[in-house]
C-alpha cells in the first residue's frame, strides 16, 4: 500500500470525503498511484490536466488518456471553481 493509501484508509472515512482534486509531478507514477487508490475507494477523482506533468510529453499524454479510461474526471485549472 502506498503512503497515500494508508492516509486515505485512515482519513477518508472519518472526514466523509467524496471529491478530491489531483495535481502533481510524474503523472505516470505518483499521480497515477494516487488516482487508483482514490477510485478504488469510490472517491470522485478530478485530475487537473494542466496541473500534471511528466518527464516527457508522451508519458503525460498517455496517462491523461489513461485517467479518462479508468473513470477519473479530467479538468483544467480554470474549471476548478465548478467542482
């Protein structure tokens, strides 16, 4: 279990979290692991497309597409006020 998994397993039930906005570096590693952990727990997960990076544009593009396939919602930073 990742560190985020441990934190989530302890805090989410207590806090009643239903929606999480995700941004970060290395979309194909850290961000992806976090998104999977959240979705596994039934949390609505919103990935900020212009807030996720990777070492290469190919990695970034592939994993943004992957987030859509696994049912994470992709948004842009200017859309955050509606979440």
